[in-house]
């Protein structure tokens, strides 16, 4: 099917064996990827007809845009994400609920992540929600995906009434919620990147990934990171040995509630203060 389209070029942004193989199987005349040292799986390089050099340590957005040079397309100076925000009954309901609580806006908390070592303790998220309500008069709504309802409920329980579980959401609902939120608090996972694309103020929590590479795009956003002491960079499971449950050894759980609440105060002090 792909070969019948006779593509001129295929760009592999993932840098994995399977993504590079798919790019080659597309039948494109040119298969463009990153140089071997910049690939997540170096052996993927054998599938490329052209390889693009990447500056070490650049943000993943800049890295991906660098492939445009092979097509003689200049890298845009200003990065924009032209999403069309859909109508959303979930976002309408959250906004109305926040208004009924006497708040002019609301915060989003995302406690889940596919990688266990990206998940901060739910009890701490609950304490953060208490601070957001007491200091900034914002209720928090806890996002959740498949298999994460219990995690969201744990945050809500720990919040002592400062947070509620958000309704079930689609991708469009997440865009709509993020576009209205006064703040997003999350680890390095999908919802925080959608929020960044919507210019939502962000406080990001980083353990096994580098915020300089994966963090929010806006320099106004705040990150709290323990990546410098991590032993499992870009690995799904904590590699740190020791006694006790693995959660107690994960570098992300070295981030304290005070670290996060201070970051929230700094970020909201830079916001315009008006409801979104």
C-alpha cells in the first residue's frame, strides 16, 4: 500500500529499528534519519540513505526539525503548534465545576505515566493540590487514562478535598482542558507535552529523562529534575539497587513536595493571573 504512493522521501524521527525499517519499506526514494550517535537504536542507521548530524543536547523538537535540512527546508525560528481545539463536554464540565467552587480557573494534575520510574508518588501530588488550593485558590482535576483510575483516586484522597478526578477524556478533551487550565503539573508523559503545545503554564517533574531534551518548550515553564543523579536514563525501569521497594529508590521520588510547590509559585507568579 505505501509503495504504491511512490513517496519522494521518508523521514524517521523515532530512530528505532522498527521505525527505520518501515521508512525503508515505504519505497521512498530517499530515507532520511539521524546520524548513528543520535539514534535510540544505532543499528537503525543501516536503513537510511541519508543521515543528518545533530547537535548534542538539543531539545527533541529542534532535533526532529533538523531533518528538514536534508530537504532544503529552513528550520523555523519560532515553533508553533497550530492545533484546532475541539468542543469538549468534558472541558465544559470541569470549567463549570471549578466555577461552582468559587474558582476563576483550575489546575490539572497528571500522575500517570507508562514508565513506572516517571511516576511521582500520588500522596505527594495530593499534598501539592492542597497547596494549589490554599495558596492560589485553584481546584485541581486529576487526569487519568486506561488502568489509572485508582492512581487518580489515590491523589484525590491525599488531597483532602483539594482535587477531584477529572472525567474520562479523549485526545481532543485533553487539548480542550489544557487550553483552559491555569496550570499543568505532570511528569514527562503525553499530557504535559499536549499542554506545552497549548501554551499552558507547566511545572514538570523529571527523573529518568533530561528536561533539556524532553522538557516544556517555553522558557517560562518550570521543571524539577533529578536526572543528574539518575542511573536509568531513558530506560523504563529503575536500575538503582538497594533495599526496600523500588519506588523508594527511584530518583523522581527524591523530588520533595516543597520543591514542587516552590516551582508552582514561581510559575504562577510569571503568569498573567487571568483565567484561561
